[in-house]
């Protein structure tokens, strides 16, 4: 068994749609980024790549490469899962915490869990997504952007 930790953060960008955990959330500002800005998918991707010592999201999908401009981050996650499987790993579970003052996560958590589970090829019961506030402190508390933290458990097959 191996454990990986992932983190991602993005500033809000009102000109873009908000996509988190593969789910489009209406009525909230989007996230700036080279891809679609899905901080949850990015954090999970990094947790998985970290658990398997396969680098990080920037190594596999660099923002300097125009192929990944506005990319669907759930597709990038699927590609990372394929890399893991090719190296002989299977995913056990994933746990995600999103820190944001501006977006309510709970109403969308099940849809996010379902989208992530499909991309990860694991049961929904093995995916957790929850939201927390920063009680008004720091840049997330001021509503400048949001942060996502993820931990993943993988095992060799």
C-alpha cells in the first residue's frame, strides 16, 4: 500500500465556468488556469502520481504545452489513472477537502464523487468530497480563490 497527497489552488475568474470534481457549478465564478481549472481533479491527480512516485501533474500535462490549454481535467485524471494501471497499481480510495468561502460544496458532493469515481474506475463509496471554510482568514477566507487537498491510497496489483 502507498499513500499520496495532492494540493491545488486557483484564483477565481468570473469570465470562466466553475468546474470542480468534474461537475459544472452554476452561479459561481470559475477558476483561472491553463486547463479548465478543476482544482479537485488536479489535487487528486497529484495525490495519485505522488503515491506511485510518477511525478506530478505539471510533469505529465505541462501548462507550457498548448495541447492542455482548456483541457478537461477529468480527462487528465483518466490519463493519470491509465499511467498508474500501466505501472501495476490499483486505487483503493480518495479523500478530498475543498477550502472555500464562496462555493457551497455539499450540494454538489455526490455528483463530484460520482464523476471522480468514474474517472478513477473505483466505486463511489471509495471517494469522499467535502467542503470547509477558512473562517474568513487568509486568501481563501477573503474569497480570492479556493484550495483543494487530496489523499489517495493505492496498492500494487
